[in-house]
């Protein structure tokens, strides 16, 4: 059987999509593919300057693309709220696809504008709040999907509800694993709650395997270790390009055969590279009790209670 590729993306003309962290890496590749398929593609980026360059790059590749740029800093809930209002207007009240892609990885202990540990706050809480605030326009007049981008690192993660801020001990990689596990738990709980509410909204997840992106450089730079950042760049020799890492995300986002609750990733050895297909998640990622508790804690911390009404 032929491997799934961007050639399998259906015509998306008339649909709207928002991609967070769209200025580089997986987000940029996903945005380009969605624009090529005809979707109104909104690039939600922390840096307006880098976002503008990303928009220009997509427009150069797809001259007729419908593109918008919205500033979004997931590490600041005020920015998330402002972006959600702007996004709702930008898509004219109907959002068909939300790709929760943006993230940070393996940072030294830092905190968001609202006092959350940076990896948990950015990768999970920011996206939880954004999704909740966009629920009124997700599937407002048709089916919609929310795709959360996780990582192989979710397998080393556990949700430590007593130490979400990292105040009682912090290790950057377990903290990253916790944030990526939270992405999977959120996707699963969003799917369950949407089903119970009868909403035409489906939540899926994906991971890019080991892909060559800028994600791994921020941690060493913030820690004052430029040599480590250079070493991280060398590891790109052993990874797949971002365009390949984007395929599981795109399949979860666009494949008509994909179903809510599914998790996609590369199907090669150890899921580090290869054609996209159903991926394996840890038993912790399938724990419904933890997912439900995480949802309630996230609502309390962010002040956003998702309304499926």
C-alpha cells in the first residue's frame, strides 16, 4: 500500500485552519501544506516579525494562498485571550481546524507571565486556554478538528499534580515529558467531552518523531550553553526533515478516515521516522481519571472553563 503523503490531503477550499507556532519547523510545514490545499490558513506566532517572514515564505510558494497572521504568546494568558478574540473574527465565526503545535523543550526552570512552569504553561495550559476560548467557533456550522502535537517524550512523563510549578524539584526532561503527556491527556479528554455534549468536534493527537527543527536549541541557549546548542544542531544529521515530521500532524488534521481520539506518528522503527500511521501511547496517556483531573486543574489555573453548549 502506498504511504500517505501530502498528495492525499483533500481539497480544503472554503475551510479555515489555525496553526500555533507556525513560523518554523513543524508548524511552518503544516501551514504550507494546508495553504496549498486551499484552506484559509492563520499563522499564530509569538513573534510578529518571524511570523511575517513565514507568511511571506508560504505566499512565495503558494501565490494565491489565503493567509492571515495573528500574534499569540502561549506563555501569557492575556495574549491567549486577545488572540482568541482576534482569531474568532479572522475566521468569521467558523473554525474548521485548530493545530496546537507550538511548544518549548528542555528549558532550564523558567516561568510564564502567569507564574506557571514554562514547559507545562506553554505546551499545555496555553493550548488548553486557547482551545477553550475558541470552542464557540470550532464547528459552529460544520465539523471541526483539534490536533494536539505531542512527542515521543510523553513516555517519560507523569503528571505530578503536587509540583506542577517545579517548585519542589525540577528536571528539564521529565518536565518536558510531563507537558507532552498533558497534550495527549487533553486531546483524549476533549474528545470524550465533545462526544458527551454531542458536538461535531473531534480531537486527535500526533507526534513528529525525531525531526530537524529549532525546538531543541532554546534550552541550551537559555542555559548559557552555546556549545550544547551547536551539538543539538549536529543531531539534525540523524533526523528527518520538518516536512516529513509534519506528515503525522497533517494526517490527523485532514485524513477523512481519521477518527477522534486517534494518535498519529511515524511508523518506522521506534517511531522516530517514516510514513505516518497510528502511533503508540503510554498507559499513562490513556488514564481517564488523570485526564479528567488534569482538565479540572487546568480550568482552575487558567480561569478558562471550556463550554460545549
